[in-house]
C-alpha cells in the first residue's frame, strides 16, 4: 500500500504534529520507503504464533493498594510553561 | 604516577581506598579534561558544582572510614536521558530544553547513593533515536578517533554517543548509557570501549525518558570488562516503581571474572555472516572465535533463523511504542509550549512541530500509522508475532550454548558528513547485529576486539541467557585479556 499526502496529513493530526503543506510530499515518499521495507515481514509464517507485547519473563508483581506518593503540587508545577493558583494553564477548551 | 584521567574505574576504586588521591583530585582532573575536549560536544550540560560538592562529601566520608560502595568518589557521566534532580534533562530535544526534573531516576539515584560523582549530562541522539549521534538538538558529537587516511570528523555511534566519546576521550571514568536497539553497544564498538546492555528488567527504567518501553534498558559504558561488572552492580536491582523491573538476586558481578571458560559452549550464528559481510569484520569475528577456543571454550555452530527479519520488526515495534510514549510532550506540564492564539489542538500541534526534530517526527508518524485503525493487524500485530519467533530463536539456541559471539556492528565508524546524507534505512542497518538481542530482551555486551585498517576500533558482541550477565562478563574478561586492546584515541595521542 502507498501513503498519499492526505493520509500523511491525517496521521499528522492523529499524532498532533503540524506538518507544513510543502513537507507532505517528501514525508509521504520517506514513509513509503520505510513501510515498503518493513512489509518484508509478510513473508514470515506466523500461523499459530501468539503476539508478544513484552519478552520479560517476569510476572507483573502486586503491591498493596495504598498511596505512596503525591501531595507535592509545587514540584508537579515546577516545570509548567504556565501555571496559576496550583493549576496548569491551557488555552480555552470550552466555548 | 599515572595521569588520573587514564585510570580505570577499578584502579580508581583501589587508589581512593589506599589514599593515593582524593575524589576531589580525580574530579578536578576530569573536569579539566572535559574543558579541554569541549569541541567533541560530548556533554549537553556539565555540573562542576554538583560534582565537586559530591566529591568533597565522598572524601569527608572516607576520612571517617565510611565508604558507600565501590564507586564512592568515582567521577562518572550520565546520559542526558536519565532524569537528574535539579539538573537539566533534555533527551537531546528542544521540547525539553530547560526541563529540571524534581526527582532522580532510579539508576542515577543508585549511583548517587553509592557515592558516585556526576560530572555532567552527555549528549545523545534526540530521544535516543539514532545510530550516529547526529540527530541531537544540541549538535553532533565528534568521536575522539580519526581514521589514519582521512581527517574527516567521525561519528561516535549512537544513541549513547556522548557517553561513548566521554569515556573514550577520558573525560570520565565511566558513563551510563541506554540501549533500545543497540544504543550502548554500537557506540561502544565505534569508540573502542566496553558497553553492556543488561537483561530487560535488570535495571529500573523509572525516571529514564522513555523511547520504546518494552526494549529500553540502561547499562554501563566503561574502559574495561571489570569496570562494567562493578558499575552494573551499582545500577541494577529491583525497583517497585518500574513494574517490569525484575525481582531477581543481584550477584557480585565482579566475581564472575574468573578467567576460566574451559568447557563453555559458545554459539556462532550463521545468519550473522551474510553475503557481503565486510571482510575485516568477518576476520575480527574469526579472531574472537580463536581466542575463546584457545581458552578452552567449545565452539558450536548455531542458527537464529529469524535474524534477517529483526530490523523490520524493530522498526515497527519501536516507533509504535515511541509514538505512544512521546504523546506526553504536549506543552502543558513541562517543556516547550508554542501558543499562537489558537485552540488546544493547535497548541499541541505547533508545540510538537517546533519541539521535535526530523527523525523523531518520522518515527512518531510511522508509529502512529502502524497503530492506526485498519493497519494495526498488518503491521503491529504481525511485528509482535515475528518478535515472538525471534525471542524463541534465542531460547532454542540457549538450550545448547551458554553464550553467543557475533560482531557488534557491520562497519567501523563513518564520517559525520556522510551520516547526514544517508537515507533512513541505510542508517537503520547499523543496528543489524544488535537489534535481535534487544527484541529478545537478552543481555549483550560489546567489547573492543581490534582496529580496522583505517585504525578505528571494531567491537565484538557477546549475547547471554536472560539474567546471566555473569557468563557474558566471564567470557568477555577472557577475550579482553587475549585482545590486549590498548589503542588510544587519535585525539589523546595528540594526533590530527
């Protein structure tokens, strides 16, 4: 399959990356190159193979359901581009 | 007395214990070397004040007879992917410029609590995405090595290129690296040092800027195999803050260096010798086999049949995870924000467009695409299945062998200027020998094996069973002794 400019624009929005119109063509070409190359995986017979999300052979451990962290608003906000009265400030989202 | 910057970590530990020098003296020597070799651009930030404060504290402890561990007072560099409390952490990205973490990553925290002295934060490829350290927003790193026949500046490899250059050029005793597909091992090979990617789960990932969470693993980059063993012991261990951190015993890794590998079964995978493998690399590999054989190891031909599909698998899995991990850079809680009067989505899109570099954007887009509706099964699910087959290749092999020997990289270091021109896939091929072990989560180490005809370092890779770094270290110790790799970077010879 082949990516066109519209698809690149759409993925750009899904990834919340603004892509200038003049870059769409070049990016589509690059991404097609990479996707064409990874399509070699289609040659591998994976019939009956279970997918793995992780190769860690460990069982995820359990811990007590207790609060172990938090209550540090100053630290949480220390690197915020904009913060007011203990809150992160963002552009207006509700009209 | 030897110049302090030429010490190994083990020598420095012993010298500090004997009172031959102080941590402050060591620290000042390395800070001087960092200043003198600034042009390599190995560090994004240096922190001499933090370093000297810790060095003084270490000396004061020692004067009272207290020593926190084998690295107490040892000056080290930290890859700028580890969050360090109060010290800027950027992941080499514009999007994190000025970010000062309010907490310390578990691994750098263990080093700090063990008394190690942090000299500064080393440069890397942006978000650890690269094999040449040419994607950093803070400039390229230059290798301290120069080819005999060509004065061109060379790459140190990547992504831990700053750490590799800093260790190689004697700007620190050792450094931390992280490895997702080869980012410790390939730069170690390019700069003639030792780099160990531990088993997935051996070192906590907590507080390390995430790239691909099912692959990322921290490890030591050092001058010697012994140093790697010492430093791994100080970095590793269970951490309840990382759910994938392993609850396994922490051995004394240094004790693994017995020098005795008689009867050790060493696997030689035929798939790592493709047609067109560089003859120098093939010859080095043969030399490595001979060293192990001479020391009494048994050489076994093995097959890892899905090796040639590892890179393509990696370039689906890693970007997919990266696109998800990097969603957090939204201009709200930390880092860059670009606001030009638009709505929230526009703020996100402009912030991320300005903050991320070209390679990072490319991988986010690929990752977003392979995870998107309609393509998930064809790409991502398929890659997860092939990954299972690759992991199984190793599991099968380790039924008959104890350790596997391969080359680390398909070539020696290449010029920075050339690296900027190659297409993405050619660049990705640098990791052809390192990616399979990453996908399988098994430990792997690169150690210097010799020099190419151009006078540049070449590395050999040892791959081991999960949580058996000890066998790797034992075999590596024997190979290191046989290789007698004493070559010094061109820069330190006063060359070109």
